[in-house]
C-alpha cells in the first residue's frame, strides 16, 4: 500500500542579518575647531618631524590639512598614527604665557581702496587681521610687533592690488590661499623654538598679489627676554 505523502509546510523566509552597528561619533567630533585645537595638532606634527616619523613632504601635507580643518573630528585623524595622537584633546601645560586669551575679540581691519595702508613698528598684534586691497597696497610688518597670543591669522584679499606681510626669521609662517590670474606666495617657516609665535596667511588674489616672507636679519626677541625675566625673578634678582 502506498503511503500518503504528507503535505510539506512552507519554509519561512530567513530573517535578514542585522546591519552592523555604526559607531557613534564622539560628542566632540562635530565641535568647531579652535585656533588652540589646530595649534595643538601642529605641535604633534612638529615633534613627529623632529623624531623622523614624518618626512618633510608628509609634514607639509598634514600641516595644510590642519589649517583647512573645520571641526575637531577632522583634526584627530591627521595624527591618529602618531604616538601623541591619542591624546590630541588633552590641554598641554602652558610653558609660556603670551597673555590673556581674547578669542572673541574684534579683528583688526586694514583696507586700501585706490590707496595705501601700512602697519609697522612696535605694535600689539591681534589674534586676527583682515587685509583688503582693491587697486591699492597694504604692508603689514610684524618684525617689531608684540605678539599677545601664539597663533595669529591674517586673512588677505587682493583684487588688482597688493598685500605684503613681513615677519621675523625666528617664528613659524604658514599659508593657505589661491592666486587667480595673480600671485599668492607664502614662504613657509618652522621655528626651532616650540614657543615661538605662529602666523598663518589665508586668502586669495585676483589679478593681484599676496606675499608673505621673512625679513632677513630681523629676529623677535620677546621670547628670550621673557625667559630671562622669569629666571631673574626666580633667583630673586
């Protein structure tokens, strides 16, 4: 006798595998990067260059990325493969005090429209300086200036005009800009003294010229004088 075939139960479709969890962004990753954040990452890169972990070309590429970064999350991957990268958010102990931090203070504005503007001599440099030249000329001479903070940013715009920045030989000078039918030139410097001021030139030129370079024979002496003053006070003289 033939056995009756038992009806087959329909096979339930397999449940899809759960999607892999996406790691949540750290709370501070979307925080806008401050000048101090960029300066801290630049210090890590400088140490890596001195130790031979980065060559000059890699260091230059990463420094450019530092000053293009908008958020803290963009900064940290730049030093993730370096020894100090895991501690990028830790505030370093200040070895040198420039003065009270005035991050929210107003910017200095230099404007030359069919005219000429010069800032030079013994003057206190603000955290930010905006220079705009339209068929005009702006000269910014920092060789005798007093730096109230470590990082100084100059935003330079030249349209059929000229913006020239001169700095002492013993500070760090960096730049990020574009020349459109014009010239944007920054002679990059890296100071041997880790406490030296840092000047960053940003901007563009349109049928004009933006130029920043050291002035030969000019050295900033405030750092050395400050160290000597602290030593004298410590010794009670």
